[in-house]
C-alpha cells in the first residue's frame, strides 16, 4: 500500500546538520554588529570597510566577470537602513521615496524600507484630465540608466476597476536630449496594488530605460512627461522637467568583461542581436539595476539604436560577492533591455537589468569615469542628428516562426478538459469547489476559448497529462500549438507563453548554452490585429472579448494561429518519474491591448508528456 | 536567538529541502532564513505569527533560488543517501519529489507540517481556493504517478502531528 504517510516517514530522516547552528548564530551576531556600526555608533574607517564588505560587497563577482578595480567603500557615507526606517517614522517621506518603496514592496511581497532620498523629486499640480479621468504626475526617481515615475489616476465619474483596465488612462514619458529620445518601456498600476482606488486614486508607475550608452544626466537631458488619456484621445504634454536629481553617484566601472551576459539573456541563440559578442567591459551598478556596456566597435551604420526588452520576470539574476568573506547577495533581475547604439560608424552594445528589489550600492566609490567622458563628447556631436529607433522582437532560434494556418487546417480540435484526466469539464464542483457564480461564469467563457486550442506533438494531439510520446528518429519532438480565436480576439495582440515546469507561473525560457541541459521555449507575441481602417483596437478589454465570443470556426473571420517548434530531446533535461522520463510545461494564452501590457491569461494548457 | 533557531530549524530545513531536493541548498536557505529573522528587527504578536513569517520567508527564498540563473542551469542531483523502509516508501517519496515545486510545497505543508488550508494560504500568500486547487492537483498527480493503490488519506499519526 502506498500512502502519503510514507512521504512523512521518509522526510523524518532528513535531518538538519547541527553544525549549522553555531555558524548561523555567529553570522547573525556579526550582522548585528555591522548594523550597529552603520548606525554610526562605532567610529573607524577600517572597521567600517570590513563590515561593509561583509554586507554586500567590497568587490563584485558577477556571472563570469570579476571586477578588480573597485575602490574600497567610503565609510563616512555609511548609513543604516534601520536608522532610515526609524527616521521614516518621524518624518514624512518624499513622495518619490514612498512610491518607490511601494513599487518594490508590491513586486516582492515584502516591505521595502530602502531610502531613496536624493535620488528623485516630487511634483506639485502637474496633471491633465478630461471629463472621465484625472492623471497627475506625482514624482520621479532613478539614475542615469533607468527612471521610475509615479502618477495617480482618479476616476471622475466613479468608474470601476474594470473600466480603469479597459480605458487604461495613463501617463507616458519620454526623455529628450542630445538628439536622442528614450521612450517609455512600461506603465500601469503599481505591482500588487489593490483594485480599488487608494485615497480616491489608483497609484501607477512608469519606467523609462536608457536605450543608449549615454547617461541621462550627463548629456544634459530634459525629462519630458506626456499625459495621454486614450479614451478621450487627449495627448497633452504636461511638463518638461530637468533630471537635476540624477548625478554621477553611480558611475561606470571597468571590468574584465562579462562575456556571457548575452548568453544569459538570450539563451539558446548562440549569438546576440549583432551576431557578435563583444565583451561587456564597463558597467554601472545603481540601487535600481545594473547596466553593461561593450567597448566601442566599428559599425557600418551612421545612426541607429536598436533594442528589445527581455521581459518581466526574466530568468537572470546577478550575484554580488563580498571580497572580504565571500558572502553573496543575489539580486533577481525583474526586467531589462538589451541592444546596441551606433553613431557615425561606432557602436556600443548595452544591456540594462532592473533589480527586483533595491541594492544598497552607495558605498562604492568609482574607479574611473571612462564612459561618462565619452558619452558627453558624443552627445555634442549629435545635437542635430535624427536618431532612428527600432524596437525589435527577439528572433527565435529553431525557426519557430508563427504563421497563419492554411485554410484547410481544421479549427475545432480541443475541448475544455480536465488537464489531469482528459475528461470534459461539466462542472466545477471537483477542482474548484469554492467557485463563486462570477468566477464560474468567467470560467465557462474561458472554457469556450480553450475548446479552440490544441497541442500537436509529432502530429498527434495531446489531450491531458501523462500521455506517452516518442521522439522521431532524430530524437526530436515536433510541437505545434494552434489556436483559433474569432474576430473579437483577433483585434488584440495575442500571445502564447510557453512555460516549462509549472513551478511559479513565471514565463521563463529554457535554452541551450554550452552543453547545459535546457529546453528552448520563449514567449512569442503574435501580430497586432488592429482594424486597418479605424486604427482602433477593439474590443479594448478582455471581459468584453469574452462576452462577445461566439466561436464559429467556419467563419471567414476565424484566424487560426499556429506556432511550431522543435525540441531536441538530447538537449533537454527531462524529469525522472516512477513511470519514466517526463517533459512538463504550461501554455498560457493571453490577450493584450496596444499598450503592450499583458492582460489576464485567457486560458492555460498544462501538459506532462511521458517520453518513451 | 538560540531558542528561536532550535524551535524552527528542522521545519525550515525540511521545507527548504522539499523545494530544493538537496541538502546543500536547503542548508544555505535555512541559514539565510534565520539570518533574516535575527536581523529584521521584527517583533511578533504571537508565536504563530512568528512561525508563519519564518515559513513564508523560507518559501520566498526558495522561490528566489529556483528562479535563479544558477539553479536553472545547474539542476541539483537529489540526495541518494536516504534509506527507505520499503519499496513503497521509496516510490511515494520520489513521486512527491518529482512533483512541480509548488505542488511539492503544498503537499509538504499540509501532510508533513500539518498546516490547514487556511494556514497554508496565509503562509504562502495565496487564496484558500488556490491552495485547495493545488492540493487537488497534487493528489491527482500523485495518483497518476503511483496508481490507484495510492492513498492520501491521513491517519492518526498525521492528525497527531497536526495537533
């Protein structure tokens, strides 16, 4: 008899090594001393430097690169998070500090008390409104490489969260200066924010990445914010503000070169966007993230800036290692961009990785300011040059190019089934016993969608979990995802995210890199289906699309989408199970509006294939 | 500090192990959890709040690790030094260990640690419905892997643990 208790009895045999106890207690005591020092109760530069190193770095080790040129930390600037937290209790924080803390807390689910004082500015009465919405810019914070700005959206007609989502009133931002423009990357409701307006307004954020090798401030940029309210077609520039709070506090350092940074970002492609892989020999670390730059290289292009983002919740993280005791601080990279900037025959490759939580780097003195000087000179040269900005969708390896299916491809293939048993969903009493009527109605609509999606592996349709499949003679699995939405859905950006093992629902990519075992899967966004006559995307919301959905696979407006790819099983790290080796992944089907912000998953397919 | 460590370290370590499936990472996670506990400066209303906080931090750190670049590209080998009482125990153990991490964790918290669905929801920051769904799916997966003879019904030993 196999019982769950047998798991418990086996787990009882897993014992924690008693030797760990003293080690942990000693480390904790050191850390307490460290914090005492940082609050200024102990004097002495040497001690402070050592204690700092014990925290997050008297030096860095990052990926395969190692920085050896870093100066020791500056003891006199050391401050304590604890002191700052205490101070916060007695004095009102600037808006940009509290909002940045709110942002990170929403992102990680943990309180953030990092002090951003001096790294931003607040605004008063910078707003735009129409009869429905008021959008007010509250604050901006950031560094030379990334800016976060915060704004409030107030419903003037008592609109609901659903209406907020549909109409998406927002503030978009651009950074002008030096003949170059950096655009908004993302904006929207604060991570983890409640669906009800806070103090009568939704707290929102926007983010601008620096898409070049030129620092924001050093090229004397002007920060220009534009308010756009999509429903009223209001597109009003509300302010232009200098980035006077951005300073050279986080300058560029030199390193031995982070040769694998692009591999880390584009696993499996073997080469980056340039088809070359110059070492990233310079970098800047700020509380918000880390920026990498290559040495200049010769380029045939006169003026070009090409970049792409590598997605929220990307799979890379960066480890900072103390030169003193080797302790590590691992910073998850939440989002970022990668690209190259070319001017007058010279190019620089760059990448910015935004941290999921702030990093205290204020103690690290700069070794040099190489790129700052170069960037300033370059900016003078291009004052009158028009910059060409191209945003590229990452090209996938494996020739996984989505295409419209030929007209004779059958559309209706996949029923809404229990992913575990393969049985049709007739009721929700089993897996979802607490479903509310609203959720039930939503689920029914989702189930309708899912009936029009299918997964084919080596030409065979997969219907559930645990199906056995054999690779072809070349040890390949030929996988095709197909989905046939109707007209209401085709007017939206449709995307399919394919996720490996259903661990945390993060869209992550497996890949192949230098002999490591990986599956290659990346999200892919399908084309826009914007009405060519009106240039309007409608219905603008997922709920509307669901409500209007009347699947008719025979109709002309039914646009089947197919996404085919191959998985080489010799490169795949299959999971072991009592029944044999298995490959597990999820497929999420999304709809999004033209802002690029992904809306709710419409439905999800979950597959565990037993490989024979 | 020592008292807190003694009270929770085995639970933290085993939960970390349930996520990472290897001792070295579980030990690292356990150390980090207690370092955070001892340096966070928090005070808790009750022991149960403190326990929930510690378990939640364990889960968050374990998730961070599983998401990390290093972990994804160096899949750890499962420890092979466990001696099982029977082939069935080995099968059940490996079936649980082969579940996706989110299912492993909910199985561990529910059956091993004896937390209720509501408590797991609080610890993991999920809704109770989501926890129930994960439990349901985890049991189904175990049934699928172990066959119809598998039973997830708890006996008095588990109830005692829960109590």
